[in-house]
């Protein structure tokens, strides 16, 4: 019998992960500031908690899958916040993409309550999350990894243990997303050139996928473009935020990100045209306009 799991933040990724855990037999309790995000999971059998504090009262393992560090601080703080209810028996997985310094700070606050913490950001998108095929880049103590193993088995095909110090998981996620953003931006520009020269988008997608220009994110997003599928799954502002975090990390290390800066500028231009909440595949639609 699986132990109860709480999921705080059930948007596209957190919701898909909660649904996967329910399918695998975990008792799941959910919390989101938007009641409408909780409703599909309640219909699948999840319980609804009125606060992060209540999540910790009901569940020993807790996944935090909100958007950014500010939202994590909101989850942790106050009388109804998560920290107020944490005990040594709790395990908290910090699965948002945030700055490494924030991941280390949040993990320290959790450990100060005696609980276990893992800096464990995720990658793969909602469809792979629903199928239990995400990758997890995690850092934390041995005891936290052992406690998390059943969750990892249910949710992920690959778990990359990148160190013991919280912050290293977030570092790995940021450098990964820097690559993802650059690949997507380069693909958008390539498609724009090919489209202007008369190439068919489907033909480009097929050729890129079988040739040296292949990348997972480009193949995934081009499939949406070919299908004219504009449903927001991974909103553009989220990847843009991750790119900015990667640039901030580089600057803190005395490094520059020439391609990262150019990619951020391209994302900013697309968002300025009204695409901030669009799926990030809209960068390709926008480039080919």
C-alpha cells in the first residue's frame, strides 16, 4: 500500500503527475489556489485540501510543483503554510524550476523543521508526466532519495542524481532548459527561413527529426505546429523565465550566455506581441508569420 502523497500546484505538470500517481494506486491530496485546477483530479479520486498546512497533516510525502520561488514562499509561509505543519516524518520534493540559491534556501527551511527535502525539478512536459515518463534532476541526502524511490518509480523513466547539496538539481534543470530554449529558438528561425523559401512545414519537421538538426523539443513543438495545435501546455513565459534564471546563474559565475541572451531576446519579442500565455511552440508560428 502506497503512503498518501500531497501535490501542491496542479497546473499542467502537477496535475498530470497527480493523475499518474492516482492511476498507480497512491492516495493523493491536492492543493491549488485555483479550485478549477483541482476539480478534474477530485473527479479521478483525489482529495482536496484547503491549505498547504492541511496537505502536510494528511500526507507524509509532498510534491511542490508551482511556477516560481515566490509561489513556493507563499506555499511555505504563514499559519496555514507548509512549514507550520512539517515534522521529521515528512518528505518534501521541490519540483519547480527556480534559482539554485532559492532551492538551497527552501531546502534549508524544510530541513530546519526536521523534515527531508529534495531539490528535484522535472522535465518532459504534461503528456510524458501523465505517462510516467518524465526525467527528474535531483539533489539531496541519501535518506530523502530512499524515501522518494516509490514516487520516482511511478513518475519518471530517468532520475539523475546530481549531488547531495540542494541547488545542484536546479542548476542541472537550468542548464538543460537553456539548451531547450536555444534549440527551440534556432528551430523557429530555421523554419522561418525554410517557410519563406517555400518549404512545407511538415516536410521540414520530418527532415529535422531524421537528420543532424534533430532535437527533442523541436520535434515535439513542430508536431504541434504541423497539426495547428495551439493548446497551451507549456506557456511561453515559463520557458522565458527559466532562460532568465539561467542567465542570472551564468552572471553569478562570471560567465556570459551569448546564445542564451539572443534566445531570451527572441522570446521577449514574441511575448511582446501578445504570446506570453501561449504555448511555447507559438514561437515557431510567430517566427513564420
